[in-house]
C-alpha cells in the first residue's frame, strides 16, 4: 500500500501547477454530496407527527429511516415542507421542534417554562398522597413538553415548582423535585 501512495504522490508532483491546484482543491473540498430523495420516508414521518404531535430532525434516525441525523435546514426543506400538514416551529437551544397545529391532546406544546406548563405538570400529580416525586409522576419525555428535556432549565423549573406546589400545601424537600404535604391545601 505504501508503494501505491508513493506512486500517486509522484504522479501529483508530475502534474502541471494548474492541474495540481485543481486536484488539491477537489481533495480539500471532499467528495461532492449526491442529492437524496426523501419521498419514501415522508409518509412515515407524517404518520409519526400525527401520532405524537411534535418531532425533531432526530425522528428519521429514531424511526430507522436514516443512519445519521439531518441538519435542521435540510430536514425542514426536504421533509417538513413536503408533509402537507400545518406545522409550527419552536426552538430550544439548538434543537428545533416541529409541532402539528391540530394536535388534539393539549392545546399547547410547551417550549418554555411558564405557568401553563406548571399547571399541566401539577395536574398530573397524585395530590392524595403525602409525598410527591414529580420526576416519577410527570413524563419528562412527553412530546408536548420538550422544554422538560432541557437540563439547563431544571434549576428554574425547581424554583417555579416550589412556589406553585406551596400554593397547594406542599414543601420541597432536598434538591430533587420531591415534595411533602405540610399543610392543608386544595386536594382536588
């Protein structure tokens, strides 16, 4: 193999400077990417979005339709815009979430921490028990709550939950999202 490389190197040196520069430019820029058709995967992505109500560009890898994640711009241009559905975008950090406008579950896709999200989370909590662990009672992978997957939001979420849970008689214990009923509060 080493001899082959030496021969190739000698051949490159034997080229005219103009041809050598052109060859080096092609090598530096890499092989050209070929246009790829996503027509065959669009129906599966459409079905996924209808079922879950939200998705990211990682969905094509999760569904086994592609080997590597697509760039957000390419995903939007080649797939999302061809779904034939009304889709909105929400960005958290570098991740773009595509949300189906007509999703019938909840009216909101929570992409930021706000009182509506807190109420949505508290509604999922079993308030009949004295000790509540939010992490065990709330689905942090719920497609309607992509903000909950952003670990950088946890300190702010914890502070907001402390205030809201205090209103219904729960006090935060420890550094996790665990609460204990300390006084009467609405137990509905």
